[in-house]
C-alpha cells in the first residue's frame, strides 16, 4: 500500500437507508461501488461527505430519543 492510498471506511456493518446511504460507513451506494476507481482527492471528498452525513444522522437520532 502506498502512502497516498486511502483505505475504505467500510466497517462491515452494511445497511442501506431509503436514500441508499450505508448506515455503517455513511457512503452512498455509488461511492461504495466506485471506491476502488476513485482518485485520492475524490476519496478524501467522499470521506468528508461521510463525516457530514454521520453528524446529520447523529443529530436526527438525538432528536428522536
């Protein structure tokens, strides 16, 4: 593995939401399927989106408690 390679954020807890977002890693199904062909910059962008989606999910869950 090169220094620039970014590992998949998959945590093997795959369950898709109605919006096709994995509730384990918060990637969209298209991002999951295309992960290996993405550039380093695009993988970093996906990871940023994942963190944003997770924050939104966490806030929604707290509101539903």
